[in-house]
């Protein structure tokens, strides 16, 4: 399939008999994947296809050739998307070095994916380093387990890890000269780790980071995302975020799962590389231009899960749970719009949006513990956490406290009735039934008018289908209203009813 | 709370000590509920408040007075929204007569709500008629049970119905001269009932209908909504639709639930009246200007439930179920856009959207039976329905057949990979695992660019809060970037990093 792109600008990563497949990053490409015959020495408008061989240099050659042949079209491509040097610069020197900062349950599951993708890649270095906080497990060091037995005996036992995933006990050694940093650790340790990395000054200026951490911070009554924190401490471009409806052990077992990567403005190319790093047949990645939306959804879903759990604990039915979930997502939307600016409809439709909130409310640990909080009235969060979670941490209550702090500091309690009533139940001894009072108003709700609503964009494929259907009908000389007319309604009937419809309404 | 609306135009429905509360339908009102002191004889710009007394005539007097005092502002209000006479005309002659067409499980639960609202209303006639298909229950007629024992012994046993809900065994008697028709019956009987009503010619031209039925039809390979069918057979304006995450017995037990009313263009006033008819403290109604979107979501959710059930039957985890749910909603979106035109983001966020799909996938009967379909390989749908549902009907497979028929007839299989693979599993003996093949592609998914995404509108209340926060910060001489700066980053550091950021990127 030869794409008629004006210029091939991208990274080739797969050689097949007679063809090469390339990932095209250029805006002008019609498709992300371009397949070009190796045999043909020229490709559209005399663009020469370089001989395959020095694989790593393909991208560099491509870029230089394109630049020489058509400087104007390359300018937009090479112009640094942000004020930081683009990653492509690093690719000129060889495959990108990937380091994982964190090696817990989720970190190891992700390490397994990343290392598998890096194994035969021309884009990523085969050696994937993972920072492991050293500890003894069954008489051996954890790094020893991972590097020699290829198993994270403590946090992901029973899963074989790729041999190119290398555990490194020193944070600085693990991250030295890394082009791509994957942060996946409990959020309370982030600041310390970032400061240590910053102090050691071992990251090149083009380094990009991504956060897989769910959480949120507060400073001066204002919410701080962890991507903001990582980016500002390390002085990197704002990192991307990966979030979605994922249970670590299911992902490690290669059950099918999806996730969303959200990227900030100007980092589309970086996000495309992150997608190549994480995308597996059983772990599909959508990429969206919205980093704050994706991140805040992931953090605040646990607050909605608490409300859902309280409702479960009161013995309410699915009707009520659905209403709580709906209002919970509304308040997440409001939180993002109030404190972070715009929000894309697409974010909520993606894996990091509704799908993640649903799985958290309908089966997450926050929801389960919150239900017990209501049933075993009088027990505190710490006590329930100890009894029920077997060492795992409960994120919901801590996040809820931060959220309530932000809401109060900015005097916007009226916009968050569900979050605030959940807070009062969780921390101020309020009756769980008061959550339902948020809904049970006597007044009818205000009517949403057309001008307050947002029409979804019709995707190109759907628009094409609509056009094709319309032109087929035109050729047949038929219309949709003709198709849908009830055959029992004779045409005369229709004429009569048309007259009737014209009856105007008396004015008094 | 005296609203500074330019003109009060609406229907008053509650007298309190010293005040009256009115529902304002006029576009110029800032709020839907207006409270005015009874004592004050004038209200904003000399508008005279009529003495309360002849309650029914309040609305008429209001309309006439407003018309006399400010004809230009009233014109938009009185102008028939569609080509049919507005309902307000009927209100001039007295309270609106409500009839329910259907008396099953959901019909009776809704009848309970409607009759309770009509009991002390000045807008709706106290006598609410409900068409009951006559049958013998425990030796007595079902109408006798309802009218004398106030219980639908067969379809909603154990719940006391309001005494003003009157069962009528004849369809024509039940609907004669009805101003408001509530259709809530199995969808296969709709056409027959509508034709009987049309033939009897007993509906006034201003009659409005609403459908509470979930289902879809097909004619000439094109999907037909039931509201379209009802409206076109009865020659009424396109009816509204009520749909949401509702379980009939939970609603009857007055557990909290929500629903969405979708209305067609120009029927906002009608929808506002429907809202007053259905809204209860435990059954809250949102109103949206989107009838096809709400209706198709309600019909197609059962198809997604089948896919979710298959996935459950294969023993897949929540990750996979969440992915199926997400893609299912995507394909519902695509179906609406392909065959019905525009879709509002708001519809999917409402009770009839995601909330309803979730409860159906995570606990509905279609999902449960589909899981057994996979587990007990070889059994047919009819057999499972008989064994598992105790006389209830399974809507999913029938809807799926219609949906597949529409998709094939219009040659758009490529837009509906999940629906079509679900169809092949349900009806063509395909391996359930093939559903997962829809997701497990080797190619990375295409990247969504900003221009393909839709920004949500910031609601007025949220915008107000944003402005207030910004002005408070200005007064304090602070900025958000100052609030969020990490105190450990000294200002000098920032200057240094700003310089660093300016490093431009080498061009080759």
C-alpha cells in the first residue's frame, strides 16, 4: 500500500520481504504507518529511499535528505515543538535509552511490556534499566531475583520478565543519560527521586518523561499534577501521562487492556514515541492531546469510588450507583475546568475517562473499603485498610482530603456537592444518607438548552460513509424519508396530514 | 429570591406563606424557578401579579397579561415551536389530561410517579388514566385490582398505587382527548396501538407523546426509532423520549434514580412539562435537546451488554470489560452519527448514556444470559431465555439482528467491528475469542490530533468561579504559576533554567 504522502518523514522499524514499514510522524502523512517497496529507488516526487543497512541511521538519513530536498516542508517538522530540543536529535546518536523509575506491582508489569517492545526495536535501546529499591526477598537481593531469575519475586511473583529488563539498585545509575524516563512509583517518593536526579545532573536536555502515577498534590490551596512536579523539578518539558482501566496483574498476564496517553501541546511526536514503547497487541494505547484531563481523571476516580462504596454500603441499588457515577464524572469535569482550563470530550470517552472510573467504582479496593466503612460504623480508614488490604494502600481518602482542601481554599463548594458530602461522611462523621440528599431536591433540574451543549465532531471515516450512503440513495432516486415511511401510510394520507400540520395556532 | 427576569412568563404551581413559586419557561428567565412575593402587586417593570385563586387560570392570565403588556416579548413564547399547536393552548382550557399506554412492570412504576405528581397539581389533571390489557389475576380482573386495591397484582405486586391512577381496559377510552400520552409497552405492540388510536380520531391536534420504550425498528435497511413511528402514525409532533439507568422495581420502591428526557428541536416547552410530570425527589429528570441520541443509546446498550457478557463468559477481567464498554459506546456514537446525524457530547454523559450502558453491562439480564451462552456452548438464545429469565424477554439478540441488518444493508461493516463480531458469535457460531481480535491489532492506533477533538463548553457557574478566583488572585498580587511553584526551587534556579530552555535545537 503506497501512501501518496507528499514526503516520507518518519522512522522505519520493520523490514519485510520487498518492503519496509515506517512510522510516519509528519502531519502531512495520511496514515501513521507507511509501507514502501524497498526495490523502488524513488518514492513520490523523486524522494530517494536510502538503502537499508545501518538501521539506526535510517531516521537521520531520512531527515537530512528531506531537509535538503524540501527545506520548507521540513521546517515545521524539525522546529522544536517546545523550547526543549526534540527527541529526534537523540535518535541521531542511536536508539533511545529507556529507564523505569519504580519497580512495584504496576512498575514491573509495565517494565515487562517496555522491555518486550525494546527487544527487537531500532528505536529503543535493547537494554531497559529499572530502578529497584533494594531489599531482601527470601534471602536474596531483589535485583538479583530480577536480573538472574527474571522474576520480581516480591511485587509481581509468577511472571517471567524479559531478560533485557535490568534491575539497577542506584537511582542515578538507572537513569544516567536516559532519553526516556518512565515514572511509576508511589507518589510520595516522587519529589525526593526527582531532586536526586536533578542534583546529579545526568540527564541530557532532550530527555522526556512520562508519568504512570495516580495522585495529585496541593500547594497554597491549588492542585498540582505530578507531571507538573516532575517536569518542573527536573526542568524537562511537561511530561506525558499514561492512565487507563488497568489492573497490574491482568496486564502482566497479558489479558487484553487499553490505556490512554495524554500529551501536552507541542509534544505529539514525543507521544508517538511513547505509544511505540507501550503498545502491545494485548495493551493498546490511544493518544490524546490532553495531559491534565487524563491525569486528573486518574487521580479523582478514587473519590468517586468512595461515594460509590458508601452507596453500596447503604444497600442502594444500581440505579443509585449509576447516578453517583454520573455526578462523580460531572464533578471531575468541573474540577478540571475550574483549576486546569479546557477539557476534551474525547478524554472522558477514552480508557482513562469513564472506562477507568467504572472499573474503579465497580470493583476497586477504594469502593470495597468505603462500603465496609458504612457497614462497620465507627472504624477508621487506617483500621479498615490494615484489615482489608493486606499491605496495599488506599488512595481515596488521602486524595479526597486534598480535593476538599482545594475546593474550600477557593470557595467553590457549591460546584462540588457530591465531593463535599463524601468528604463529610468520610472525615466529619456525617450520616452516609446525606450523600443522597445531594440528588433528592424538590426543584426540577434546570433544562439544558442547545446553546449549552456540545456537538461531537463527525470522524472522517463516518463522514465518508454518510456521503457514500447519500450518493447511493441519490443514484437510486430515493431519500431517507422515503425509506423510513411506513408503507401502510398511503401518500394521500400524507398530503392530508401535511395540510393539518399547517394549521396555525390561535394567538389567544 | 427575586429573579431579575425582564418578564415573568410561566406556570405557577406552589403557594407558600407570602410567596408564590413559578416555573418559568421563557428563554429570558435566568432561572427555571422564580419565587415572587404575593404581597407585592408589581413585579419588575410594572408587571402585575394576578391574585391567586382560580389556580388553573393562572397560566392563562399570565400569558394574556404578558401579551397585552409586551406583545413583542411574548411573540417568541407563543409562536408554535413546531407546526403543531402548542400545549399551552390546551392549558387555557384546564389542566392537561394524562394517559399512559401500557401497564407492565415499568409502566406501572411510572404510573405511580405520574399519578403522585398529578395529584396536587394545577397543571395536570388529577385523574390519570392507564390503559390495561385486561386479564384475570387470582380470579379477579386486573383493572379491578388496580382500581379497587390500588395494586398491579400481576406486574408490580406489593406496591401501593395512588388512588388517582385509574385502570381503563379500552385503549380508546383510556386515551380519548388526552393532552399527554405516555407510551410504555413492549415495542412489538406499538404500531397496532397507534393505528387503533389514529383510526378512532380521538386525539386533539395539540396532543404530545413521550416514549419510555427501548427498542429500534428497521425499514428498507434503515433504522427507525419508535418515537418516529409513534409520531408519524398518530400525526403528532415527534415525541420526546425518556430513558435512563432505571430498574422498575427500584424506582417503584423509591430508591433514588435518574433519567434523561430527550426532546426534538422546538419542543423545549413540551419537554419542560414532561419534566414536571415525571420529576420526583427520588426520580430526577435531566432534559436534553437530543431525542435520537437518547433513544438509540437506550436501544443499543443491550448489544454492548451481549459483548460484555461474552467477555465475562470467557473469564476475562475488568480491564477487558472496560475496553469492550468503551468501544461499545464508540460504536453507538458512530451508529447515531451515521444514521441519525449529529450527536451531543452531553447525551453520553447523562443518565441515558454511559450510566445506562454501565448498569446494563454490569448487571443487566442480557449480559448474564450472554455469559451463559458462552459457558454452556451449544444452547440457543430461546432456550437460555426460558431457563434463566422466568418469562422476561431478552432484548439484546433481537436488537443485534436489526443492527447487523442495517450495517450490512449500508455496507458500513468497517465502522462497527465490535457489533459485527458480537453478531457472528451470537448468530453464526463464531468463537467468542474473535471478539478480542477486534482489539488485538499489531499496528499502533492512529493518534488523535487536537483538530479531531472537541472541547467541552465551560458552564456559566464554572466560568463565574474561574473569574472570581482570578480576580481574587489579582487583588492579592499573585498568579497561579506563583501558587504552584515549588518553594524549594529558588528564583535563581528558575532564571538559570529559563536560559537553558532557550537553547535552540541544532538543525542537523
